[in-house]
C-alpha cells in the first residue's frame, strides 16, 4: 500500500491512523500462533523450521483444535512473530526460540499464561469485533451476524466442549490480582460467586491467614473443571497446597436459579468480572444476592475495569473503553466508572463504597453491608 505524501506541512502526521488501521494484523499474528500451538511447540527446546513443522504435525494428531501447517506459510508467519519480538531466530541452523515474554504469557504450561485468553479471543472476541458496527447500529451483541448463533448462547458456546471451557477458564485464571487493594485481614469466611477456576479464593487463602472457609460458586461444568485443573496453585509445595485446599471448596450452583445453595452469613462476597456481563435487571438481582449472603458489616468486593479514574480525576482508561465495546459485542453488558458503581451499590443499600485503580485488567471496588 502506498502512503499518501502530504502536500503541505500543515497536514497531520498519519502515523497514529496507520497504526490503528493495521493493528489488527499484529493481533492476528499473535492469535494465529497461539491457535496453531507454535509457542507450546517451541517451549521444550529451540528448533528450526522443519523441526517445528514436524512438532506441529504430531501435535495436530493429538489435539483436535490444532491444525497441521504448510511449511512455506509457516515460515512467513514465523518471520512476522520474529519481527514482533514474540520469537527470536539465531544460529547456523536458523533455530527459533521464545522471547521471555512469550515463554511467560503465551505457553499453556506457564503459571501466568494468557494462552487461554488468547484462544478465547481468537475464537470469540476477534470475530465479534468484526461486527462492532452491527452492535452500534442495533445496541445488541452481534453473535448472529458474526458467528451465526444467538447472543443468548454465549456461555453455551464457551461451555460447548470440555476443551473450550478449559480454554476460557485458563484465560480468566489470569485475573486474580485484586485482593491487596484493601485491608481484608479481618475476613474469616468468603464466597466467590462466579469464581470459575478458584484463583481469587486460592490467592485469598494464601494472603489471609485468618481465612477459615472460602467457597467458589459456579455452574456444574465449571466446578468440575476447576477441581480437576486449577485446584493445585502454582509455585506452592504439595504440603502448602493441601493446607490451602482444606479451606477452599468448590460448590455447584446457578447464581440466578439456585441462590439458596450459596452459603450465607459470610464476611466477604467476591464477584470478579461478573457484573459487566449483565443488563441492569440482572445486575440488580446480583446485588441483592450479595446483600443476602453477607452478614451485617460484611463486604462485597468487585473486580471490574473502571472506565475512568475518578479517584485521581484522570482521563478515561483506554483499555477499559475497549473492554466496554467487548461487552457490547459479546454480552450486551457494559463497563462502568466508579460513580456508576457507587450509585448501584447505594441503591442496593450498601455503603462506604471505595475504589482502587490497580494498573492491571482488574480494578477493585468494595462496599459494606
């Protein structure tokens, strides 16, 4: 593509426009490399093009979601990965190796892996964003236009196979960094509603020695996957893991249809990336559920992205604005700023609302019953 040459020095620099115009190509390179299993295939040891193609061929036979590759096309994709600092290529044999960041975040075996989130993005988020204009026109998710199914089938799509569910949960497992935003040393009992992998409650059991009992509540398939794949926290010994699991329990319950199954009278209710999925009536229902499950003086801890930093009177958070559009195309939900959460919580009879900008993909809001 030829870039127009400015006829006058008064014409603005097009660099930002071109960066945005072509940004999706970079995302496609990363997502395709994860989807093909390239980072996992190189993780065991550096390898050249032909060796990598063989590893991918063998992996494709063992993993239904992994495809075999055309060697010439693979070479071109690897060149793009190298240019984006996802891989390096060195040595007389042209061996490819992972960058430190790729090894940490794009291999499925890493404790801080974002590979599951990348797969969810490749399979769901990326195609849905292609229909953003439909959602802006209709005010509704664009599942039908982009994926040929109803938006009401979001979680059915996520849970369609054990592999798809595990991929989604692995992505969500990366977001457990909100427990140090407030003093929670007083908490003895806790419930994480929609807690998925149990990452937040397992982290709470490590950070809060006084925590005696914590429940991770989610749908039956999620609970089964959580127990099977995520109950052993990373970087801990078997002895410590056993001690943690004596205090953390998974419980199958539908938060809308089976609220009576969820333990009550607890010190802390946690909802992490839950409220942003739902429309106002469902949000009101979830607020009431949290209120009902807390003892007087207990607290509700929310992990969500705040649209703007009301706390420091700073500008709108670009990542949160894009996540807000993600909710538009996916669920019909939305992100909110602290003022909006404060009003929702006050309307639900909570008080002493506080917020913290964490600098991660999860900000923290706490309110007291």
